[in-house]
């Protein structure tokens, strides 16, 4: 993360009081610190911080490789697994505003597009460290998951996914290791290489995203660095089983 990025993150953290709430949790969340900010000042701070993150993420280098990503492996005790119709399925979660999942709980579903997900329970573990009102919680999750402010996500959808239907959105698509390479290897699948290159062309600049291409989300709200959650993609056409659909607050408290 650049010095400019850290500066804007620090300003946001101090103004919003997250440093206090993280180190001195209380039983009930205080009134949203956002309520005390002039709306135009807040939007300026958020926009600058997010823009810096997008600019920084565009140029990945080896110093930003994170060596302890979540590995989608049966040997990873942090994950939730099950056997289903001869396949090993792992529990994943996506944050969305789409209502199409609501009526599919407990049912199989074929995905009509790629879905970006994280492994359960990494995100829940992260939110357990927070003590924020709903508005601030939503913003903090947007930052942690590398999304723009006011992105409109409203619910978390857990789904069982065949491990063979997952890949990492980085130059090496393997999901069973704990880091991503910055560059393509000589034996990388050409289809995956094209996927990465095409998405890279569309991901930065105005209305872009801070896609790290290193296997983790860009946390643009952290003072400790930019590493957010380990991220994966479920392939288009994958058949998943919807486990649960919960609104943002209820999911983080469950």
C-alpha cells in the first residue's frame, strides 16, 4: 500500500472512531460515527481512499505476495466440507443484492455467471472483531472486500460448491496452495491466462476495482496493510447448493 493510501485510511479511521471501537469493544454499538461527519467531507475521504486503492492495486509486485491465503484443501481445518453425490463440496459465501437466491435455500442451482466468493468462516471471523452500527458495518465490509462505497450489497449467501468448480483470480489458478504468483507460469492454461488479461484491462481506472490479482481482496480500510479476505471464483455453469440467505447484519451476528 502506498503512503498516500495509508494516509487516507488513517484519516478515515481516526475520524470514524474505528480504532477506539476495535481496541475497546462495548456491549452495544455506539451511534454511527458517520452521523457526525459532514456528508460532503465523508464522500471526499471515501472517494480518495478508494481511488488510491484502485491505483495501487493496478501494479502488483512480489513484495505484496501474501503467503498464508486460505487453501481449499481437505487438510485445512478452518473450512467446512461435505460429501455430496461423490463430490467434495466446500462451504463458500458471496455478498450480493440479488434476490434470486432467496427462494433457492436447500435447493440445487446452476449458476448463470461467475460468482466471487470467500471461504466460510473467514468473513464471520473478521466481523467478530467489529462493533459497529449497520451503516458503518456495511462500509467496513465494502472496504475489507475491496468494493466501492455504497455498493449496495444487502445479504450474504452461503453455498456448497464442488472444489473442482473453484479457481483463484490470479495468474496461477490453483486453490490448494497458500499464495499466488505475480506472473504466469510456462504451463498456465491459455483460457485462464486470457481470463486474467481481459479482466485486468477492464478492472482499473474510473469505476474500477482494486483487484490485487494476488488471491486476496484489497482492504482499503485497514491500517495494518491491504490484505483482506482470500478470494475465489465459482465457474459459470457450476451446480451449487444454496445453504442460507441472511441480511448483512444477521449474517455477521450468527
